[in-house]
C-alpha cells in the first residue's frame, strides 16, 4: 500500500497506485454497476490529480471550504454549486456529451445548453399570447416570441410545455432583485393542437455572474471576466419525448465568443426582427423546437 522513501535522511510515506486501487476495491458487491464505474474512475483521477500537483493539506481544505460555501449559499432559487461547475466549463462539457450522443444516434433535435443556477421549479402556467414581463423597465425592448414544438420528423406536438425565464435589463433574475415581483420574467406555456406556443418577453441583455459567492470569486482569482451574453432560458417537455434544456442567444450580443460559462453554440444564436402592427412589442422572435422520442 505504501512505499518507503528516504529524502535528506528522513523517511516518508508515498501513497501510490496500490493505495488508490485499495480505495477503489473497497466498493461493495451490491453497488450499482454504473455508480461503480463512475466512482472508480473519479477516485483514480482525483488521486492522480492530487499526486500530480502535490496538493497540500491547506489547498485541499480551501477547496473543501469552497464546496461547503456553495452548498450553504444554494437554495431553491439559486444553485451556487451548479454555477461553480459552469465557470469551469463542466456543465457545458456534460451537456455537449449528452447532446452529441443523441445526434450520433440519428436524432435531429434542438441543441441543448446548460440549465444555469437560477432555474425555479414553480413556473406558473400562463396562457399563450400573454406576457412574462410584469416589471418592465423603461430601457427594455418588448418582444413577441412564438414558435412550434415538433417531433424529430416534423410532427407538431400538442400539450408540450415550454418554460421560459430570463434576467431583467439590470442583469438580475427576479429572485436576486427585491424590486421585481415574484416570478417576474418567468412562465410555462402549453402548446396547442398545432404545437404552437407564444408569449411576450423582453429582449435579453448581457449580465455578470454574481461575485458574492465562490464562483464569482474564483473568476476574479483566475483573472477572468464574469459576463454572460444576452440569452433566454428554455426547458421544453412533451410526453413520450426527451426534454430539451437550452438557451437562445441574441446574435448581436457582446460576449458570444467569450461567455464566462462557455454555453454559446452557433446554432443557438437567434435574430430579433421588427414586428409590425403590435402596440405591445416592436420586435419578434420565431423559435421552433425539435424533440427526440424517448428510448424504448
């Protein structure tokens, strides 16, 4: 398990691969096979990482404290642990692995993107054609967003749910901002018989990741900016189909090429165009969403 080494006349203990294998082998026979695979690989890599960089006890404790702070800051309105994964690109990488697997299996679906830390599970169902903006600031540009939810072969999907949420022009989601009413700029819409959905929102604007937690502080330590390009979040679900979590990005926004969480994909860039004859919105956005069937 341990090899004895002598350095400057002093005896030291080096825990090498034999020790790592002992930790891996401690997993019991009743463990779920996928969990065994994941944890065995994780233990191997995290042990190799610690040995490669000569991780000190102080550095390890600093990392533990960062993880603890993420948990202490997280609640149903903000997931700081997820945000930490975002700024190191992990969630975008996992998202890409999942999406690539679907594409390689021959499924033509809307590109996915990360969920982000400000999703809420209590989005109210609102009628199609209504608004999600209830505290519309003076500098906001109202938008009428509409489209269809379709199967991979182009069939309209009725009764699909389209959840949408976005930050206001001050860069804050409603749970961050006491001046916005609860659930502002959030809503869930159910498609009609033709798979159509529609609602009013605002043209998104870039905003910074909060710097009051470990994620923002890590960006500062790494000398990186904390800005995200303008985007709208979507989660789309229909019975019998795989859900899609995605973000759509204003093609004219700043930070598209250096998003602080690496979530931008070229096919998720959209164009807001002039809308005529609508006193509620001078811009519109058509966005259709394709869903793949569940594996049978």
